[in-house]
C-alpha cells in the first residue's frame, strides 16, 4: 500500500506545482477578456459573466471606448525590431558559431570568453553608456538603435547554441561533400546547414523572444511611438491616474501569446542545446 | 592511368611535425595499404592526398598533375570514411547521386550510374531508405557505392572496416578486394589492422611516428622485416624479440638464461664478434619437437618450461620465457600440455631474424 | 593608397588561417560597437561629475570621487547588501524547488513531456510581464490573492502585499522564483534523464539505501546540470530590475531598492550619469563575479565527474 500512497502524493504535489506555474498566467489571460468593472468589483466576481474581445478592440483603438495608448504602434515596433534583430543576430551568430565549431585558431578561447562576458553586463548598466553614445549619434528613440542593441544582446547566446548544433554534425560530412565535388561553401549550404536547420530555428526563436521581451534597455532608449515596444508600453498604463487593469491584461495577452506558441515549438531543441552546450563545453 | 606520387611530403601543426618528408610512388591500379599504430601519420597522409589537410611541404602528384593547391573536389578522388559520413538527410539514392548532381551530370545519367553502382554492391532494394534505417554493413556498402559511382581516379579508404563487428569485417574485406578487381582503380587504404593490410594489399606501407618504416608486398614485409618495429607489427601472434650477443668463435648467439642459438647461415657475414643484437623469432618457428611447421630445416633445440597454454583447436599457443621476457611458441597437432611442463622446442634457425640492437635495423638490409 | 590597402585586405581575408576571423568579424564588430566602446566611454564618465543637464561637466575630471562617494553612501550599501541577499536567497530556493520538481517529474511515468512543456513557459515570459502578473495578483484591493483569502475567510482585511517593505520584498522574490525555477527544474530533469542506471544499481548492490543513493550517486551526477542552470541564470540576474520596476518601482520608501533600480534612479531620474556609471561598474563586476563563480564550479564538477555527463 505505501507504494500506491507514494504515487498519489507525487501526483498531488505535481498537480500543485503545475497550478502554481500555470495559474498566474491563466488568470491574467482570463482577465484580458473580462470588463474592467468586473475586475474591480467588490466582493470579487469569481465566475465571469461574459467574455469578450472588447479590451483588445479598445487598446487597438477599434472599439467604442478609446484608449490613449497607441498599442498598435507599439506592436508594430516590437514586431519590426524583434524580427529584424533576430534575422541579423542569426546571420552573424551562424557565421561565428560555425567558426567556433569548425576551426582552430589563435585566441579562440579568449574571443569566446569575451563574447560571453559581454552578455553578463546587466541591461540597466549597459543602458547608461549606450544612452549617452546613442544620444550623441542620434540613435535614441529609433528602431535602428534598439535593433543594434538587441543584435549585440543576442549574439553571444546565439553563437553558443549554434556552435553546439554544428559541433554535433560530424565534420566528415562536410569533408565527404568536398571530396564529392562541393566547394566548402556548397558543402555548408547543402549538407551542414540542412542538418543544423532545426537547431538554428530554435536559436532564432530564442533570440526573437529575448528581443520581444526585453525591457530594461528599451525603457531607457525609446521615448515615443517611433520606437517604443510593447513591454515599455505596458508601463504607460501604470503611469495613468487610474490603472486600466483590463487593458493591461489584454496587452499582456498580446505579449504572452507569441512567447507561449514559440516556446512550444522549440522546447526540445532548446533543452538539448542548453545541455550539451553546458556539459560538453 | 593514374599514378599517385608523394615526394618529400611533410605535415606540421605549428611546430609539431607529424609527417616527415615521406616519398612514395603508387602505381596505376595498385591497391596500396598504409598501416601503423594510431598517431603514425597514415590518416594525415591520406587526408593530404584527398586535399582535406593542407600540405606543409613537398608535393603530391595525381596522374601528371601536381595537386598541392587543388581543392578536394578538383582532384577527382573519392573517399570512404571511418564513420561512413553518409548524409543523414538524404536517401540512399540521393547519397549515391550527390556527387554527380553537384557535377551537374544529366538526370538520366545519374539514374543509370547510381543503379549500376547499387547493383554492384547489392544495395538496390535499399535505395529509398535513410541512412539511419541501415545496418552497419549496409551503411558501409552505401559509402562504397558513393565512392565508385563517380568513377574517380583514386579511391581513398580511411579505416572503413573498423566500426564493423569481427565477422562482418572479414566479409567486407573480401568484398572490397572483389570490388577492386572489378573497377580497377588506384586504391590507397588506411588501417591499423595488420591482418587487413596483409589480406588486401598489393603493397603495404608500414608507418610509425610520421616515418615510413618499410614498403613491400605482404610477403616481403613478413619475410624480411626491415626492423624490429615492422617485425613485431606484422604477423600474429607478434614476433618474439630477445637480446643476444654474437660469439663468432662458437658460431652462436648467446641469449639470457645460459641459452644460445646457432648463427643463421645467411647472416653470418654481416655480424661481428661481440655485437649486440636482437633476435626475432616468430611463434611459428618455435615448436615442440614433432609439432612444428618447419621441422625439417636447420634447427636448434631449446628446453623451456611452459607457463600457460592456449588451445585454439588446430594449434595451441605456448607461453614460456627466456631471461624474463615472454616468448610464444606454436604447437601444431596439439596434445594436452601440463602446467609448467618442460618441453624441448625446435627452432627453425634459418627463419630467425637478426636485428642490430642499436636502432633495430635488420642486418640483412642495406641502408 | 586605398586600393593597395584593399588588395592587401582582400588577400588577408582569403588566406585559410584568416577564415575563422573573417567569420567572426561581424560578431566582434557589433559587440565592440554596442558593448565595449560604450563601456569604455562610461568608465571614463564614472571619473567625471557628468550630468545629463550639464553637458560641459563631461570634461571635468574628478578621479575616484564618484566611487568614494558611493562607497560612503549608506543607501548604496543597503541596496547592494539587499541585492546580494536577494540573489543568495532566490537562487538557493530556485535550486531547491527545481530539484524537488525534477525529482517529482522523474518519478512520474505518464505525461512527462506535457509537464516539461508547461514548466518551460515561465522561462519565456518577459520579466516585465512576470512583474505585472504578480502586481495584478498581489494587488491589495483587486488582487486575486486577497480576494481569495477574503472569500475563504482567512482574513477580513486586505493584506498590503506590495506596500509593506518585507511583504513587498517577499512578493518580488516570489515572482523571481516563479520565473526562474523552471530553468533549474528542466536542466536537472535533463540530468536525471541522462543518468546511467549502472552506478545506481552498483550502489544498491553495495548496500546503499534510497537516501544514500541520492546523496552519493544521483546528486553528484546532476550537479553539473545545476551549475549550468546557475551559470545561465547568473548571466541574467539583473532582470530582477524589470520585476521590481513594475511591481514597486523600488518603493515603498526605497525598501525594495536593488542595485539596478538605484542605478536607473541615479542616472535617469536624478540625471547624475557619472555617479550612476560608477554604480553600474560595481553591478557589472558583481554579474561577472557570479557568472565566473558558477562557471568555475561547473568546470570543477565536470572534472570531478570525469566527463561522464
């Protein structure tokens, strides 16, 4: 009997853990579909009377109620900045990761260490000097300014992951390709790249999420609808006199949904990447 | 007509030289095997021929071209790798046809040549499978198919059988030999397994520490090893090697434990009084009386005590020792041997090899 | 002249030894331009009284005065101490909870993959969202936590989760732990999956009980995975800034001020860039120290395992 009891305890504990992990997010998502007065109601309304997309319509300025916050602009900025910085970071990271995976060269460990150390600089600590430099060269409050910063932010981890994925591919495959008549360039694109593709895709998703979620730098390097991103925009709500909880929750949903969807896609690769990158060194 | 010629070929990583100015001529259609312990430079040499390693010094000719600065794809060679290096994202058919596709051969030609190669290797029914779905032996065949389909000037094999289990290895060995008969190309084959080298090669090149120790046909390197290293590396079980001192007056070489053997006739003129030598005795040439291969030849008798015997059926290996050095003998038509039994061994004296103690060179071989 | 340089550069780029450097050049350039160069600039400004409102102050050199000032500033030391304490508590709890969760899921035979996927979600949450989520939940008036406690009759008045100093710090720590425990759980679970059965069986044959097997076989095997998690985690310790910024803004009355929020306040709100940069350097060294510490532990654990992982 104690064995059965053991299993029951395990299940109950696991259920509790999953509730703690899952419930806060679900509550925010649920609230995004509820009207503000229901959220503010005292005593609390536990079972929603009506779920609607009104909050989403409102923050995008589509509904009857107007919200002063230009979420549509923020959304567009977030998308442009995250996608562009991801594409550039992956291109640079692929080239760098390949160099680490396939070549022996002088200062290899030093360069690797330097790149990784650049990632340890706290966002807020980096934001001060970048703010000073960017304001001198006119990159403050521009999409390009933020893209550049996010590329730099994503390069180290992208290189780490992609290095690991290329390392898993035996170098004999590229050599076989070269003996079979490929140039090194052809061998890369026809043999190594297709094999690393899913790994590179997950590195890309990871980079996208880093850019999509970033706050410390964005909040200090952006000012207006020209470049403000969703996480920065979220703070606009709190600055108002009364907090529009429903609007904030709706906006949170917009930030969460891509993160959840993409996480689901990459989870397997990401775990593999983190593990071998760390253990095999 | 494709000879391969290595002249003064040198490879260094930084200050570490791993292949030291080797010279080697490989004839058209020859099956040449590079053999040696790991780290002897054999794979590096092969990879330099393939163009996968940069050449530090010297030249490589393939046919009448110097290929030093040519990329692998420009050398018209093909290579079978130790781990096969099949492209995991392509079917067997695509793997076989990849080289031709890169070379922009017409679609139908690729089809016929791939089918032909598949027929030769008996993999026709595997064509639509992915490499992950193949057994070790099948992967091996596909790798060879990929090599022959391009009809290259030179085949390069880098330890192609070392990942197979023992039984399959013997089988594939025979197939490689048959394949060579059939396609008649120049082959350079690298292995660390001397049995593989002996069975496959037209000529064997024995390498150690980046130097060539000896080049010759399998029987030459077995019967006339150039030095103690080749002597011990070629042949199984390995050659026994014992220190000895030449005593011309007595006409013998004294070993440890008060034992001695007569000086082999053919070496007499090349030895001097008091010279320190290494006596090389193959287990085949040391057998209890009445149980040997070479009983009838000039012989000497040694009485030794057998510590361990290993019956193998047709023969039994006998372990004994001289001066604390383990010595193996071989007994044909075996009988039971008691532990620590003292037996009279017959030594085929004319088959004994005498090496110089300093440097290990066979005294029969001139510089 | 320029053409000649170009040609020389072209030839350099085509040499085989140069290929890895050519491949790495874009990465190095971006990092130098976006990270290294601004950091050198900020190191310089940390020796000036630079204020955003007075640009000419950039050219006054005051030596170590900023550093002397922050090292004698009690507020700085309180924030610094609170940050260290916060990290120590939070990372240890994350490891502990992560280990428990990993062991729990490892025992469960059904639905492991689904559970693992669910566990990954907090990792992907924007820290700002995590902060907002818990600001919403811990809100004393409309928060679901107080509503639940009141509905259940556990308390009749609203608990001021984010207003009381200690409760606010606890709430922030809870948010931080919620966000990062999965990193540990997932990596430790990967370690448990990778663990070979033979050592465990050998230990049982040698007479170990469950606890001894865990203590002497399992735990040493999965420790490198824990150190990977800590290394990854320490690369990004400063994201607690986002959480604090949205949940309390460092308040009430500076009671949840961490090193990073203090930097932002000094630099942006008070416009004292020179001094903020001096603090920022302290925080950078802190981050590097954390990462370095866990990385050396990782390397040591790996060596001790003899590369078994």
